[in-house]
């Protein structure tokens, strides 16, 4: 009988211990008023560190196939004149593309989908769109200092970057769009081979029409003037639209720029006579 009572008492003690253990881990404000603010632990501390930095002149960098491109020009008081543009192939609306019989070109528009704008959105830039003289090499990587020739001008347009601009496109109102009107040169070249092998697939089309170069024609910006815009090159709204009529119907054809179209960004920097940068580049510190 005493053994049974001892086992019963042991179970009672274990149960109370379990209860008290769980009760102790329950969150509570009990006792929070026993300590003053001065007695509480503080997580604030001050430490002193030394940072060693060095300024290096920027070298070229690989910009092949980036989905986001830059376009613009900024003249900064400390860092000088910076400009950027891009080169890209354009693709067919589809394999074996054809405008159809008796087609007549009405207009050609190059559109880019805005991401954002840095600088003065009221600043005007002269944007030039030209046709490449040579195709982009699929086996090469292109860098920011590469320069390809493009002598056939497709359009020169004076614009100011405004990320809230919109246009009326083939599908209605399209927001956040930069629109640049082109001449009919590109569309005329496409129409001249309508139904031909040049329009059978993108590779053949790239051999025929090498692509486009988009750049800013420098306008002699004053100090602290200019702006730079970023665009989503692979967005469906970044493309060349050809508006035309055929069989008395108003039609449009979209030549997209997407991930299968080779592209790269080029950039130029002129910080000559900029004391801040020139003095930093003269720093002899080399261990970093």
C-alpha cells in the first residue's frame, strides 16, 4: 500500500513540475516595473572604424543582351559628361512575313517601354535612330566601348524623357511609352523583298537588315543639365510598328525587340577638367 502511495505521490509531483515549467515560459509583463530604465540593458554602442577607399578609372564592361538599356546624356558638375545609347537587332512579326499585295506604307514608329528617368524630365535631347552597316556577331560579346557604324539615318527626333507619356497604339492607349517617328526607309526595304527568303525567319532577316543604333546627338549641355532614361528593351511595347493599308484596310505590323534579338549598350564618359575626378585618379594608394 505504501508503495502505491509513493508512486501516486511521484506522479503528482511530476505533473506539478511539468505545469510549473510550462507556466514559466509563458510571456508576461510581471516584474517589469521592478527595474528602472538605468538598470535595463542598452543595445546602443559606439565603435570607431577606418575605411580605406580608392578611385579607379572605369573600364569597359560586357553589356551584351541586357534586357534594360539606357539612353540619355548628363553633364554633372563633379563627374563630367556621360552619355549612353544602345544597338539592337529587330525581329520579324512572324516567319514568312508578308505585307500582302498593293500594300502602301502610311507611317513608321519606334516605341520603347519606360522603366524610369533620372535627371531633368524637361531636358530635350536629339535622338538619332540609324540602320547598322554590319550585322552583330552572334559569337561575340559586346562591351560598353564598342562602336558599330550606322550611316543610314532612319529618324532624328527632339524629345524630353517623360515616363508617364502614352501613345495610341494598335491595341489602344499604351502607357509609359517613348515614341519616335521614323522615315519610311526601313519599311521600304522590307517591302522590296516582300514574300522573299529575307523574310522567312529572323536569322535571314538579320542578315538583310542588320539592326538599329539609337543614340543621343550631343547638344552641348550646360553644367548640371541633362537626363538619362532606362527602358525595358524586351517588353512587348518596345518595337517598330509599321502602319500600312492593303486592300482598302488599315493594318499594322509589329517588329519586336526581344531576348532573341542581339543587343548591347554603349556608353561614353568625359571627365576631363573635372578637378574632383582628376585628383582622385592621381591618388597613389594602390593596396586595397
